[in-house]
């Protein structure tokens, strides 16, 4: 039986440990300024799918590349000045990536789904959807996952949510119902806290409507070269070696379904993709925010118990 002095000592040690942990967490949170949070958001949108949520080269799309994307936490950030890293993101020569074809073919079984998404591209209001995508990343991705199929790591006490990308779900709900759900929730899905403002509900619902198996495939294999909207090749024709095709209404009017399927297989099997660079889609300030967020989070990890960054 533990004597009272030992109980007090154990309680004091536990309290001190809890206070130390809380102090570390508060210090880490304090180190993330508003600029860091903006950099974190931009990194999540443009980089995390390949480089991983913490920059360790383990993003959800990393498995289709051989070799895998670079681990940014293994001393890479210390090899270059900030300005050089910003230029590398925006202006660097595209890095040719070799596809892991077995992994690619395993993911590319739903060609019909990808063709269906391609055909939708010209019909989507991308200005509105882009706003909704940012809201989704901030408010919904933690439970519903990057592509709407559900997250593999849910917050404590949260049950696996309905897959928003499931075509059956998409068919079961009207646009107006979807707007109501993202604001007020419904059975099995609590409302977001704080509640999504009315002005944000339509963009968020608009992005939720884009979610599908085809959207996931397109984002993984096509968007880095063709753009999220299929029209993002806004640079001199042929520069950087990127495609000059745009998936507009005229493109689909000139092709029958068989030709579309053949074109999809060409993209997935024959084309050499490249690590994207962002001269035409990302400002220098945004690229700098990403670099500075990575640098400061690296430093914070070193200060708060994760050890020095390997050289």
C-alpha cells in the first residue's frame, strides 16, 4: 500500500510532467505565428500530397513515384538560403519523376471515373470551388480526408464519417441539402463549431460536390501538369516541357468516349510527369511563406524534444 507522502510525491511528479508537456505545447503553438499558419495552409495545399504532412516524403501520393519524394526534414532545408529555396519552388527546372507502374496501374483501374471527372471540368465554377477547397482543408479534411473518402487518423471520439466522394452519396443529396448540411450538420454528422458562415456555405458545398473517385485520380496523376481546372497551362507554349492541352468544352466536343479513354491511358501510362513548379500559380510571397514555415517548424521540432535535424 502506498503511503501518503509517496502519494503526494507521485502526484507532484505527475503534475510537474503535465505542466512540462503543456508548457512545451504552448511554446510550440506560440512559435507558429499568423505567417506560419498561412505557410502551413499553402504547404498543405500544394506540397503535402507528395512530401507528406510533416515534409518527410510520405504523402498519400508518394507511393506512385520511384524514388519517393524527398524527405525535407533530413537536412535539406539547411543546405540552401531562403531566397534559393523560393526560386527553386517557383523557377526551378522541373524534376522528372519515374512512375512506379505497378502502383500506378493498381490506382488506375477506375478509368471511367477519371473520364467522368475530366468531362465535368469545363462545367465547374472554379473561382467558387477554389474558395470552398480552402475552407474544406481548414475545417473538414481532418475527418473527411483529402479526397472526401475519410481520414485514416480521426480525432478522439469521432466515428468514421460518410464518404463524401461516394457516388451514391452524391446522388442522394441535392445542392440545397448539401448547403444546409455543411452549416447545420445532420444525423450522424454534428455541425461544425464554430458554424460555417452563410457566405462560406455555398463555396464549401460546391467543393464537396466535386469530390469523387475521378477527382482523386485526376488530382494524383494529372493536376500537377494540367491544373486543377484543366486550364492552368498559362505559360508560353512548350516552355518547361509541360503539356499544352487544355480540357475545355472544345476539347471534349472533338472526341468521342473511346478517344477519351485512350487519352486517359496515355496520360497515366506513357507521359513522364514532373514535380510541379509554380511560377504561374503561386506568388513569390506564397512560396516564401511555405519555405519560412518549414524552416521555423524545423527549428521548433529541434527545440521541443524531437532532437536535432539530421545532417
